[in-house]
């Protein structure tokens, strides 16, 4: 079966420097792939290149057969790609309600995710509609970043370190959201340092080293292989 997301020979970086050196990655429709790796191996560059924030030097990125490598961010978003960036990047002066209203303007004409459903899934946001971005906790900002992405009704959701700096209870809630969107057919690529979260939600792992995927495995296999985890990630 052809992968829904297919990345081949992807090379990209910054100011002529190479970070990704011929990377390949697949994700099946409705599946969750966790991209793992130590700091500095290029995980965020991968997310940024797929989303169009970084222009690739060469290689192919296809979504459901459509080539997106080198396309503008707005073109990629309209093709069905949404992103939850590392660090949340909410707008400090805007309220939660204003964030959601702006995201809803770009909402696809069809799709299950609207404001009412977002607030049902993430009720804390409903309690904070009048609060500014800089008045939210880290967990609330992360929920807002996820809500903003879902309102675009993406077919592919890219999440870059969504558990970073969050309390365990909020990390658990992030995991529940990821499972729910995948159960409804959304494809998810999850970049994550929290191995417990990644292994609890993903079906497959892809481990990066020095800008390339060097190991692929089903999550159950990787979870039962402490030798692979020590060798590839330096963790038990």
C-alpha cells in the first residue's frame, strides 16, 4: 500500500548548511509515527521542511500522491497539513477566543473539527476564552496550539515536542488527543523526547541520527528492545 505521507531523499538545512542528508520517511493514512532521536539530529528541521518553513535543497515530499516539496506554507496547509510547533508560539496579546476565530477563518469547508467540538475535547479552553495568550499556563498554551491546528481540519498533523515542559497530567491529555484524531483517520507525525508518551500513542517509530532515519520498527518491538533504545537513544 502506498504511504499517505512519503518522504524520499530529503536534503535541507539553513544558509547552505545541510541538516537533513537524504532522509526517507513513510506514514500510513490514519497512522501515528513517532520520530525519535537525541537533541540536534534534525527532528525539528524535518517538521519545518515538510511544513514549508524550510525550503528543501532536494528530495520529494508527497501527501496522498501530491508533491509538496518546496511549496509555500499556505499551499501546504491547503493541501491538508497542520502543525503544532515546538514552543507553542501562541500570540501573547490575543485571547483564546481570538486565536480560535483566526484559525476558523482558514478552516476547510468540510471536516469534523469546529469550535464547538474543539471546546468539547479541550474544555479548559472554554473556561479561558477571554484570557490572553500570555495569561495561559504552558499546558493551556499547548492545548491552544493543538486546537488552532485542528481547526484547519488537516489530513496530516505534525507535532513537534508537544510534551515539552508540561506536567504529567497535561502530557496524558495530549496523548488522549493524539489517539482521538488518529482514530478518526488523521495521520500523525509526532516528534517527541518523551519516550513513554511516544510509545503509548504511536504504532511505529523512526529513529533519527545525524539527519537521517537509521532505524524503523513497530512500537511494540522497540518497546521490548532495551538494547536498541540504549544504542540509538541512550535511554533504558
